C-alpha cells in the first residue's frame, strides 16, 4: 500500500486512498506536471510477480486508453516504477450508482432511464472501438457531483477482434450474462444483458436473482427467466418494462443487436412511456414447418414455369434481375447468363444475345440443330446457367423430374467440372455412405439376434465380486461426502478496511460469524475500522465458521502541526490520516500566502486534539477585486460593543466566545479569529473572545464550552435540542445557577448544542437559556428554557 506523500515517477503525489478492488487499489493523487488531480490505480503487491495479472493489467490500460467519451472515465497514463504497476485515470468526485440506489431505495422510471441512456452512450463508444466491458454493474458506474454518469473500471475488458472470444473472465455474478456464466462466447450483447439487470435494480432496488453462493446465482441466470420489474412496482411504464425484458433475454439473438437500438428505445420511452414499440423476437418462428395449400402449390408451379409476368422495370435501378430481363427500348434486347455478382459472373460467364430466332448474322440455330437430335431442347445460355425451372417443377402430391430433359445430363456434368465439383469426391462420399449403412445394419441384426436368444452377451460378462461392490459403494459415499462438504463451504470475504458494523453484515451475508479479538493501532486504517482478519480473504471454510478480527484503536492525543503555506488537498489529507475532521473556509485572501494554500488553522498549530475533532483550514483566495476585501486591525482590549461597531463598519459579522482571564478586564476583547492587518472578504464572520473576568467566566471551543477548571470542579455534559423557530440566526446561550446568570456562547451555531461547562462549586443543578437574536438589531426575539441541567464533581 502506498503512503500519503509518496511520488510516482516524480510526478504523481499520493494524497489519499479512495478505494480498493479485487486486484488493485485506487488513490487520489496530484499530477504536478499538469497541475490537476487524478486517480491512480495500482496493482496490489501480491500480484506483482504474477505475469498473467501484469499482462491483464496492461491490456486493460491499452484497451481503455483509446476511449475518449463524456460517459467513460478517461485513462491518461500507464507505467511501472520499482515494481509498482499503475494506471493514471480521470478523477471523478461522486458516488457509485450502487450507493445512489441504496440511499434512495429505488429510482423513478424517468431518472433510471436518464442514467441508462448515459451508460448506453459510453458503452456504444466502447463497442464502436471494439472493446467489450464485460463487468457492467452499479458498482462500476460513477455519478459525479454535477450529475454526469461515467462508466468505470474496464478491469476485464478485452479488445474484441474478428476471432471468436472464449474469455474465461467473468464479471460480477449477479449481473453476468448466461453466456458468461457458462464461459462461452461473449460480445457486446453480454454488456446489453448486464445493462438490463442494472436497469432492473435501479427501478426496483432489488436484483432479479440472488442466492447463497455465486454458483447458485449463475445457475439462475442460465435456467430462470427474468420477470419484468413491473411485477414488483406496477407504476413502471409498459415500454420501460419491455426494454428490460428484451435486454435480459437468455438467448443473445433475442436481445438488442447493439447499443444504438437500446438508446433508440430508451429515448422513445421518455416521450411515449406506455407505447408498444419494443419489438420482442419470437421463439422459433423462422423454423416452423408450414403446410402449403393446393392454391399455393399451383401458384408456385406457375412461378417456376415462368407463367407469371415479369416484374416491371424501373429505369432508376439498372441492376439485378430486372436489368437482365427487361432491356431498354433503344438498345438490342440482351439476356444474362448470370446475376451481377453471382458465382457465374466470377467464373467468366459473359452476356450473350437475348433472342436466337431474331438475331441476324448469327448461327445459334444452325449449329445446335445439327448437333442435337430432334426433340431435344437446344442450348440456351440463360437456362443452362441456372438449370431450367421446369426440371424441378412442383406438382401436387409429389416432386418429379421431367423426363424430356434427360439428355441434359452430359452438359450438366461438363458444367459441374467447370464449376470445380470433383467427381472423385462424390464417389468417396457415396462409398462412405454405403459403408455406414452396412455397419448400422450389422449392429441392428446383432441386437435383434441377442433379443431372440441366439446370442447371450450377458453370459460372458464378469459378475462383480462382493469386494468390488463394497469398494465402489465406499468410493461413492466419499464422493457424496466431498460434494456435501463443498456445498457447505464458503469463501471468506475481505472485511479489512470496513467498519465493524459493515464487516459483521458482510460476514452474515456469507453465512459466517465475526469474533472481535481486540484492538490495535494502525497507520493504514482509521479508528473503528477492521485492520486484520483470520482466516484471510479467499480462504475456504465451513459455513457458520467464525472469522476473528481486530479493530483499529483510537490513537493518543494529537498535537496539531503548523499547516500554514501547505496546499489545501495535502493539508486535508494530513488531517484525515490523523483521524481529524476538516472544514474549509475560503473567505480570506493573503498577499503572502499563495492562492489555494493554507493561511492558518482553527484551532491554531500546537493545540492538543483528539481523534474526531474538527480543524478549520483558512485557504488563501485570489483577490478578484480589492474592494471585496477589507483589512482588519487589532481589536485587543476593545469593549464588546466598540469591537462590534468596528466590525460592522468594515461590513463584517461578529460572533462571540467567552473566556476567563486575569489579565484582561471583564467585557473586553482577548483575541480575534482574524489576525491584525490580515485581509478578509466583506461579509465574513469574525469571532471575538470576550473576557469574563478573573473568575466565574467561561471558555468556549466551538460547540464545546469549558470553563476554567480547578480541582474538584462541578461540570455538566448536556445536549440542547434545536429550539422552535430557529432558522440559523444568531443566538446567546446562558447558564443560571443560584439566581446568577452568565453567558457561555454568542453567535451562530448548530443544534443539538453540546453544552459542557463548569458551574458553581457544590451546585448540582442549573437552567440553560437560548435567546434567539434579531439579525439587524441584536435584540432578543425569543427565549427557550432548558431546566434540569445536572452537574457533578470532577476530580
């Protein structure tokens, strides 16, 4: 696993890990050469020595690198460094379609169709480039933050060629086509099937087939028909239901021929949802035997005998049979001994005069009258090229050959030799047929003789001994036991990297249980994530077995480093790796800090934090207009009212926190969130820390307010629910004990508010008040009381 801050090829800086697949990890990185963020897919270390995996990894990059489409994640670079094989891809911020479906339950038909159209557009581009995805599923579809749908992870894609593809690679079993399940030929229609299953899941939130094992699901894809999603959700339009059914047909021939047809019907379904325009191909209609009526037989005889009128000639189409049978009036009539492009044209048959009786200066009649006996039809190039249709005339009740054309045999044999037919091959086939018939006859006679008792083959068979029977039964029992054990075994999934709750759910879905064995620190996994497991991923264990695991323990206290002048994404990554939350403030501009880099943090560098605490990064912005920024002076020692007036004059808003101080008088400013002489955007919020005097004051840290502590202090830990009428305006929060009321926070905040404050010594109860303030005048518009705040002594 790569570490944050590492560089690949002195160009790609690793920022954070964003995902993991079956054979690779995916990291967010910054391309310092082109100054952009990218995703880097790195082959896992355990596959680095496997040449087959490395070859497959390179094929993936080569297949996908040529694709450039708005609905496909683009590949930028591929390479290897120090045994690390990587692919650099477009970084898309968003969620997978699987997560999107899970969050929404199921999608509306219109939204599902819109997403399916974008998926189809991406697949169409890939198919047009000879690339089949073979692993279409919601997990490989990314929906970006701006709503763009992109097809990701051509992990098992292969460049399709004119040769048959017998790929042993199978996509996720819940979405794979029947031909993929049986390991047969897979082409673009396999992607269409997987797309149909994906649309089904978008519409219903469920999968059409599910089971305890991958084999069970694959068998359902092979043997069971997909029921339309309309059976689960009747509101689904008829056309959308038909599209899903056509995409998920078992036979590839009955699905859509290509993605263009899918896109056409999906678009039509948006404007005509209940239309019956999806053409479902019937089963076997083209292969059923049809009984012809007497009238049809008679019509066919007339057609073959040439009794029907020839088709009218269209001068705009001087090709084909019409051109050969109908000559133009201003040219001599001609006859063709071939159709253009036919075998005879390729065999050098040429056009000949169309009429023997009317052709002047020709000797067709003379030559062939002398050569052929009387009563025998003379040579005609048209009929002898195709054979006379009368030779095969269909008569009612039977088929027969006209006797008057027997002398044509010699001419036909000569033509067959010209056409390349081999008489010797014909003899071999004939002799072979006779031999096969003799063998079949002998076998039939032998079986008949055995049946009547002339031969008794059974008497010559050796009866099995008792020992052999026992051994056979033992082997059968062992085979049965092995098959039973295999059926009761499961493959352990990977739970490392998941939260404990997610890991237990995953194990339960595989028929396994989880057993937590302890906690340990881990630099690779966040607090609460599973950091180790036993048995490991991929091991086969009996169903019901327990998988032991360890969880990453919470780290020690964290001292916040100085992040000033650090690029924003690097600072964010640093905080995340430390288990800290991060917020971004873009209201400030600095002349000394580069745009996009950290000016300062809140809390400041050197503060001691715990995992889960929030750190605000103030990022330097480009000054579009100096008039949009103001420079704040030092407000230290100002009264609260005078400081508020100064901020209002600069068009800045004030928030207040309170802190005990023996050096600054009560009601005066101790510090400010924006440093003196620093430029800040107009309308920004500036937090002022107000002194409450040397004792009895309050110290605030964001939502958590802590008073100065002493030995045996009395403290509360309460949660204040959101008050009625609160809409984000400023509030003042106070605590009242023994008739004394003190302010603990003033400004904008979020609810529920975590009240953690020190009270008066020996007082076990108090009342909190939340005052809603008018944004313009600062006057109290509403008061909410929270009685019964309990205090306890803390040593």
